C-alpha cells in the first residue's frame, strides 16, 4: 500500500503528520509590580498596553513601562520608541508626576504651579492572544487580535497606571521548571518503550 507521499506502508496503518507547532498560547496574567522610584517608570495595573510609534510610522504595543526622556524631551521606551500620542516634557522640568488616570504633569525650576504635558492612552484588544510578538517586549496587531481600542487609564475595561513601578514577568519559574522536568521524564519513558519494542521486533525477526 502506498501513502500520499509515495512511501510503502502496511495495509491498515495510519500515517500521521509528524510533530509541528499547532499554536502558541500567551499567558496574559498580571505580573507583580516592583517599585523603582524612577518617575518615568510606569506599570499598568489591569488591562491595557502602551502604544508606541516605530521608525516605520507603524504602531506597536507593550506593557514594558521602562520609559525615559529623549534629548528633545520626548517620553520614549528603553529602545527609543516614542509614546503615542507623543508626550514631551521640557528639559528643565524638575518634577514629573503621572497620576493613575495617565495625566502627565511637570513643574519648572522656580515655579510651583504644575503644567500638563499630555495624556497617556492605553490600548486593549478583543483577542490579546492574536497579537504578534516582534521582540523587545513589543507586539503588533493582526486580524486575529482585532484593531486596538484606545482610551484613558481607569476608563471602563481599562487598567490604571502606577508611577514609579514596573511590571515583572508573570511566569512562575518554579512551575515551569517542574513542568519541563515532567515532560523530560515522559519523553525518556516513551523513548525506552520504543527501544524495547524495537528490540522485541529484532528478536522476532531473528527467530524466523
């Protein structure tokens, strides 16, 4: 009997498709918030992503809130991508505050009245698992994820922003290592079964 690929197989045998990745599941659980004391470090508590502008002009989305000021005072990511919408702070600003609703304010040297620099926005998606990872903690939207829905932090369905904090990874290292060891042992057991089966078949062949 011949298979679809032309290989000869015993009658009644089923030919599989081999091993391949069927899909990637992303864990979108809230990570622990770590206090840094940096006024431009931001953590999202709840749903949402920061939107940034790539050099190509396209948008990407991230929960990595490690921000800083560029030479012209623009708030940018660790890789230099500016927030969208763009928010700029004068270089002589002495105090930058960002409340939980995402409003960015600053005070200038010698002044006590705070001035508004801009308003942060968060993006949510109908299907977060449909986002495509592009590295550097950045994601891009796809037809599977749906288009980004933008709103201010603390709006209904959106998280809040915590200044001076960053979100740590939500991966439990101990749990993942335990699962890896379990999978490795299962693989070893199956490998021994296959080896024993081959030895039995070899023995039967030699008896003929």
